[in-house]
C-alpha cells in the first residue's frame, strides 16, 4: 500500500502543490514520532506523548490543527492563482507512506515501536479527529487486519515480544481498543483490508483511494508491486485450528481470535452502513 500510494497521482498532486515534503512530514511527526533517551520530551508526537515526561499535549493539538489548516490554505492559494488545475478534493495519505523527515513508521500499529512504553504506544483516533474538527478538515480511516497467529509469529521473530500469554493479552487489549474506535468513528471508515488479500477488492480499493484514474496504468503498477501470496507462504488452516484448541495458551488464543473477528466485523459493518 505504501509503495502504491508513494507513486500515485494523489501524492504527485501534493508535490505539485508544495505540500508533500514541506507540510505532510511535519504533520506526521506531530502525530507519532519516534523518540529516544534525553530527546524524548522534544521528539514525541501526540499519539505517544504519554511516553515522554513533560510533554504538552495541548500544544501538540494546537500545532496539529495549525498544520492541517496550513495544508488546506496552501492548496487553495495554489489553485486560486492558477498554478495548478485541481478543482476537486483529493486524498492525503497521512500514515500510509512517509513524507520527508517524518519519523520512522508507515501504517500506524497497535502497539507501535519497542521499549518500555510499547504497551501504551498506539494511536488514539479521538486525538486526531478532535484536531481535524477544529481545523475543519475531513479525516478518514482504513483498517488493515491480519490473522492473530501470523501477528504473533511476526513480532516474536523480530524480537519485540515473547510467545507467552502476557504478549497475547497485550494484543487482545489493543484489538478491543481498535474495535471500539472503529465503532466510535464508524462514519469515517473507508475500508477494511486483510494483510494477505486473496481477492481483487484490495487492488480496487487502492485505485480509488489514491486517485488512479488511468485504469490501464494502474493495472501495470499494481501488477509490478503486488502478487497474491503463494499457498506455501500462507498459514495452514488445519495446523492453526489444532494449535488454537490444543496449545497451553489455547484460552488466550481463542480470545484473541474472537476479538479479531469482532474488530473486522465492526469495520465491515461500518463500510456497509456508509455505502447505504
């Protein structure tokens, strides 16, 4: 998704308007910035301000609101002066692809980053949407989901966590958070996509999201970037089911699976409601 958005007409337009590197990177940095050591109080965005001492969240909200207004004003000025010929609203991929000097994250995760504050490091969409409301701009969301055991396998391999019940409880809790946020902000949901999608709905959604109006060119682009995973790379269903029911962690795995289904349903129901 990040690679498709990065070369999309949507981002090209933002570059033409001198918004992408100049404005969006700063906005991303204000939301969720990577921090280390003594610079924590200076380098933390509003989504992980609680992880750093003496961080003024009110000031961060004011800066986010101001940056959103700056982006809109910049676009309006360029259009009114006839420097670009865009008359329709167009998307800004806020957390899908990084602008210059934005920090070290792409799609925001639940939880995000490593370290002692990892369990509390996740986006609170209320903090973003409150700033969007003050700035009088439209902010919307896309939910990407993945099978729980694939998540567990990934984070254990990368050394973030151990394969134990405390790890599972962290992700169960974060899925509850996501499900609740999806319901709270149901009207702002654009779509729900599986991490390994086996149908063409994923590709079609990328086309609409990032303003690929030339269908043939888009087919070439997505064909070069995305291929359906081979069966050997996908989780074996029978092995998963056996592990879920027979593992010593089985109650936690079943709980994780249930809330995964609940969050996915909340997102898909929101999309159906909006389409109606």
